[in-house]
C-alpha cells in the first residue's frame, strides 16, 4: 500500500516559493506587506526608522528602531505573529494552507504538511481566526474556512444572504453539481460591507504573471492579518512603561516599622560604651 500524499501536487509546488522556505524572504515579504511605503514606527508612526545592525549580531533578526521615540520593534510586533516561537516560514505555510481551497482539510493534515505539532497548529489557527473575525469587508476574498468564520461574525442582515444555488452543469464531462453564485453576487452588490483588500503582488513567484498568481489569496489574508493589529498589546505595553513592575519594590511606605526612638537612644548609648 502506497502512502497517500498529504497535499495535491499543485499545492506542494506552490510551497517551493521562497516565503515558505527562507526565513529572510518571509520576513521581507511581511515587511513589504505591512509597510508598503517604507518602515513606520508602530508607536509614533514616524517614518524615521533605522535597521538595527552590527557585527556582533546580538540583536533579534529584523529588529528596527525608531529614531524619534527610540522604540525598538520588528514586523511581527502587535500582529498575529507577536511573540510566537514558530518560524515565520511555518506561519506562512499554515496561512497558505488555511486559505487555499483543496489544500489541507484540517489541522492534522496541516501538521503533516508543515511538520509542526498538531497542538501548535491549533493555537496558530486560533490566532488567525481571532484576527480575521474583526474584518468588516466582503468575505469573498478569503478561502472557505476563514470565510466561513467571518460569515458568523457578520451583522444580522448578512446571515440571511442568499446561498449559492446548486445546479447541474451544462458541460457533459462534469458529473457533479456546480454552484451558481450569481444571486449571491447580486445581493452582495446591493448590500456592500466595505472595501475589499487588494493583493499587490508581493508574493508573486519570479516569472509569474499577475493573472495566474496562485498566492493572491494568501497575500490578501496576510494583509488582513497585518492590518488588524491587536491594539490591546500596545496598550498593555504603554501601561507597563507608565508603571514599571519594579515600582512595587519602591513603595512609599517602608515595610518595616521604624525603630522605637527610645531603643535608638539606647543603641547610641551602647555604641558609645
Ligand atoms: Zn517612534
């Protein structure tokens, strides 16, 4: 019995793209997606940002520093990738599999395809779903599973949207029913939600024309994940900066009671003797 490949060949070929294999390429792509017009400080949004470099290499990979407010940050700060120990290439792989129809069906298949633990995949997907859930735009841009998640977050009127019709195909070679989305498209045009996210071709493979860019879905999902920065994280940090944790060791009230002045005089007398 031959082992069934986890992913179809067309999907596996796409995983050869540098952003899924090379950590530096993945980071560069994320930076291009997050800051298309050059780096910007995450705290004061100043464009006066420099790369922290040097021969010692004691800094984190891709560390940036704002020259205005001196905040240090990387592209992953305050995104779904925040403080994750999973390599960015693996994150890219999971995001790609999540939003590509016909790729992995569930977390177990994703675990097999990426080589990560199933539990890790579950945690990563929880982060992805939590981030896309706040999205307020048309959901046609995401894949099946993420799109289904967004649909449940929609306002009441959107839950009654017409479902795509199933009908027999006119093509004699196609033996299954095909979905007819025309009613759904018409309804959505009358009930617009927001601007769709447009891919900019950052994840385009060399020699690929824009019309057959297979990673366009992945790029849109990435744009969505990067745009939806969890503000809580930044607020938490600001609070931390305002009240440093060591403050509790510097309490105004001394913990030990002051010595009895009478004892002190005794001590001084003893010292003299
Ligand atoms: Zn700054």
